[in-house]
C-alpha cells in the first residue's frame, strides 16, 4: 500500500454514518495502480447488516436535511468545492494511479468536479417550482404554484472511468436538493469516493446522510431493492443497468449506460482540424468513456482525404505511462477488458475488416492497447455494434449526409453524436433526425459541459444528468391551490 496516499487523502474503509469501518464480510477489494501494478489499498467489503445500517441511517436523516435551508446547503457545497480545489493536484495524481487516467485528463476531471459542485451550490439557491396558470374556467379566481421537495434516499452507483466527477454528478445535486446518499463506487477505482467521504466530514455535512460502501453484488442489490431508497442513479454498462431496473421496484431511475458513439464528417469542413479532433476523441483515456468516438461516417466526396488525414493523426498519438503529460492512451482498466478488446479487433480483421492503424497490444504487460482504426467493417462485428470501451474506432464511407444519419441511427444505442458540418440545412436535419440524447456540432460526441442535460435513449439509458436536471430527477413538485 502507498501509505502516504492513504494517510493524506483517504481512509481504506467503509464510511457508515461518519464512522470508518475496517470490518466487513471477510473479503477484500484490492485496488492497484493500473499502470505499475502495485497495491494502493485493500478495502473491506461490507456485510448485509452494514448496508442495512447505512440505509436506515440515510432514511432517518431525511428530516435533518429538510431543516437545512437552501443557503446552508449552498454554503456546504461551496466548502466542498474549496476543499477539492485545495487538494486538486493530489486528487489528480491519485486518479492517475487508481483509474489509469492520463494526468492531463485527470487534471481536467478534477477541475470539472469543482465546477460541478459550484454549479450545484448556485442552483440550490435558485431551484424552485413554478406558477401554474389557473385563472380561467373552474379555476377562475384561484392561484396555484408548485414547490419542489426532495424525494428521499438516493442510491448512487458509479463507474471507474470518472472516479470523482461522475460521483459528484450524483452527490452534488442530491446535496443541493436535500437528499441523503448511499454511494457504491466502482471496485476498480473507489479511492476518490473515499476522499470525498473525508471531505464531507470536514465540511460538517450530516454524516447520517452520506455513506460510502464497498460491497459485493448481493449486498449492492440489497441497496437497489430496498423500498426506503427513493431513487437509483446508476452509471455503467447497459447489461447491468437494465438488470438493476428489473429488480429495483417502484423507485425512480436515472440510467446512463453508454453506447458506441458516432461522428459524421460532411463535405466543406476543415478536414485537417476535424481529423485531429476525431483522433483524440476516439482515443483519449484509451477510449474508456461512454461517449468516446467509436463510429466515423464520412460522406463520399471527402472520404479518401479524411481517412488519410486521420491515419496521420493516429500515428502522432502517444501511448504508455499515464503519468506522462504527453500520453493520450494509457492502460485499459484491467486484463480482462484488455484481452476482450484485442479479441474483438482480431474477430473483425478475420471477418474482412481492414486495419488502418494499431490492431495490437502496445504494452501487454501493462494492459496498454495501441490506438486502432478499422474500415470495411460490418454491423455484425462487435467493433461496430457493441461498445468497445477501448481505443478502437471504425471509419466508413457513406453516400451523403442523409445516409450518414441513417448509419448513426442503425444502432441499439443513442447517447450523443458529433456532426462536422458547415451547412445550416444539415445542422437542422441532424437535430431533427438523429436518434440520440445530444448532438454536438463541430465536435466529437465526447464533448460535455457539466451543466448541460446529459443522457441517452434506446439502450443508452433513461433520465438526464447535468446538475439542474439531476436535481429535478431527485425532487418532486407539490402543487398548492388557493
């Protein structure tokens, strides 16, 4: 274990009502440095009784949070943002180790996390209901308005790839509206959540209202199924997300389940600039984001030129040690996913796909896979129809812009899409016809600002994140007529 890290930033234990519990069910979750392989921490997995304790305390804390004013909640969020900012570089370095995220991307994530929390602090002061028009017909002479109230306990289950900011996209809105949280972070990268636990103690947040629990699947499913939990907010794979939906009962849901995001390259755009942006969009953090560019559709007139430019940009990408600021492609999160990615690429090549770049391990001993670009693929290949979650993309020629839209929509997923076009007509067509939760013009689908509504359709999930939109999900309007 890196004792300096553990003593300065996190406690290797479950946080239950403000107490750090080093006891568990007898099994442990070992967190390792994703590039160097050494142990960072060994964390106890919680028992069912410990999860029961956390849920019961969170449920009872609703009354405590109801008594906090919006001003008090906002001040606590501002204090939390200040603490994250104070330890910004330390957290980024921890993120490099536990998640294998390149240091440049890690620093951006910590900065985004601060913005997320500060946005929640501001939204908590202006979040409210609305006046309801009623002064007509049977309502003549009446006045009505709604006020929003917190729904109750939030079960937050988060992934490895954004170990702080995706946590804050659940925790900060919950704090802003006054909802208790039981947080179950990714077993692969839970340490930033433990850092958050220490910060919550330091700012004086009611600790019965915040818990961090490492646990196995049965104990996690107890959290999901419990009727005292009002909402499940889950970010992860579509397979797990839809399973949780089936077992969670009547509670509200927000599911962000990823996809195989596509980008369209229209004629008339700056192809060199687009190629540079797309190469990074497909390979940043080794493609381990749910809106990483995976499918690239280029209209016929510029396909050959764009393909050549993109291959050159791929050659300029650097893979290796995520602690090196010049590295774009670091390690895959674990050996299993590293081997899966390689097998999917091999399968595509054996089935007739043409390899334009990569297609092999860059450093198998450290789970680093080379930035890979394929063409002549088919929808039957996993690299085209499933979520690779690695540094792999496919590029295909389409007849025209309408054909590109049809190709993007020919997917079970629908999270975000990028569109490079200078045509207002095509911009409007994309907005009208693309079956996704968000369309990004002049950029890759991986673009996200933390205040914008974010989420997908089809197998990509339901509900929306983005601070204000998550606050709406975590509250309910109550009508008053007089």
